[in-house]
């Protein structure tokens, strides 16, 4: 087990901000992951698991205990069975890698996945989805099952959760915790769309036009309130371009907060809180974040 101390985490996040992990490991196998969890339990350290780094905001003061980064658990297996394409991916496999076999077969999940950052386990954790009215548009529609590594009574156990075992809702799942997701199986009927490659290229081109992909961000910061759009509300509130330090509400897409170069996590949090306050004051709407705060914060969770 290659254990590091005082590992800086900023480069492992999309925002490129955050402090150090007290202890850090990037396991290359489930057995290494098991060893890491056992070690942390014996030492009495809290455990924080990170993946692709797209939907997290890590405190400038870092994270206490052991941080486990799942990026090296990224193998992907592909098979065809019962007229379905079945893709089984380790937790750290990027959604962009899971997309590839669906695109090769010209299947609908390729269009869905091309709009999502991060890894496949993160997709399950938050039931990741897109705003476009397409099928599929959320992870619940493509997941068959996933496996979770759990520590119980001093032992490791792998549990499998079928899709129907899990409570899926907008940007959240429950019913499988506690534990660490290790593998995810997704599938789709082998019903090709001859125009899928063209649709994916067009969707990618539209994102490049509408989203600030040339600057560090976490993707969409806020969940869309029911029947409304966070981006539209933020823009209507006159907050495009609002800036604290080098953290800025994107002038291109108001539901993105970008790092202009030297932003701190605390700057980003202040922008988030200001946006929430203004939208609440002007429209009576409480914006909730998709992003999760991790580490040594001394304020209430957003």
C-alpha cells in the first residue's frame, strides 16, 4: 500500500483548489482498497473517498484522516448478452470511457454520457443527469447493478445492489450506504441509431459554445429547482460575472463558477453563498448545490 502524507489535493479536483490530505492513497486494486480501509479503522482515522474530482469543493485547510482516490480503479469490460450491450466498469472509470462502447454501437447512452464529467461511481452516487429531454437522461436509466465494499465488525464485505434495491431521486441516491462503490454495471438494448455519432458531435459542439470549458470549474454548481433553471435564475439576478478573489460566476453560463487562476476554495464558497442569498432574496428560491464540501470547514454545509 503506497501511503503518502500531506498530499496536496488541488490538482485532483476540477476546480484546482484545496489543501492537503493528512494521509492519501490511490489503490490499484480492490484488495489495496480493503487494506486501506482496514488501516484507517485500526488507526481511528476518518475516511474520505474521491474520484474524478468534478463535484467536490475541498477546504483550503485540507482533509483530516485518510483520503482514498479511486482513479486507478478504471478497468472496463464489455459484452453483449440478451440483445443488450453490457459495460461493467470499475469505480474510477471516467464516464467518457464508458461512453465509448455505446458510441461504437451507436446507442442512446452515448449522447447522455457525453455531457457528464467525472467517474462512473460518482454518477451512481448523485444519479448524474443532463437537463436535455432525452432518453436516457439520468443514471438510474442505465444502471443494472453496482458493488459496494463495506467494513462491518472488523471485516470487509462486498455487497451487490440491483437497480431496484436503491432509492433514486434527483441528483441523489440512498439505500446502499455506508461503503465505497467499487464496480458499476450499465447496459442498453442493442437498438442502434444511425445518426448517433452526428448527435454526439453536435451536443459536444453546443457545450463548447455554451459552457466555460476553458477554465477550471466543477460543472454545474446548483441543482435546478423544480420547474425552473438555476442558471436562468442566477442570470436574472444579475450575477453573471460576480467575483470574489479569482472565483467568478461564469459570464458564459451562470450555473458555472470558474477559477480565473488563483482562486481559493474559500473564495468559491463565498461566491456560492452570495449567489444563494441573492436568488433567495430576489425570487424566494433556495438554490441547493450539486457540489459537496469536503474537509476542514467551519461553516454549515451548503
